[in-house]
């Protein structure tokens, strides 16, 4: 399988914990943004087969530092949000 092309936007990083990284991933050619709030969630997103939608648990995926989501979630460009 060929690797996909991605745009990764990082909006915030944890000062005390380098594993806390909040941002979104866009797969080039796919009309969807995938939110993450730690390195482990980013890894899970990039590990998926190209074009497969991701559904992370509401508890914030596998991030051990926080039980909160980032509020970014998965968005479609079509809804204008």
C-alpha cells in the first residue's frame, strides 16, 4: 500500500507534557478533517489505510494525560464549519 499525503496542523502543544499536541489532519483529496489531541491519536490517524474514516473514542483515544476531547472532532468541508 502506498502512503497517503497529509496536511497536519498543530494548534497547541503541552508545556509540561510533550505528548499533548492538539491539531487536525487532512488527507489530501478527502473532504474531511480528523482532530487529535495527543501524539498517540495522531499516530492512529496516520496509521490508517488511505481513505479510511477514523472514529476515535469520545474519551480522547489513547491519551493518558487527559480524558477530555479537543473539541475539533471530524469535520466536513461541505458544512462550512
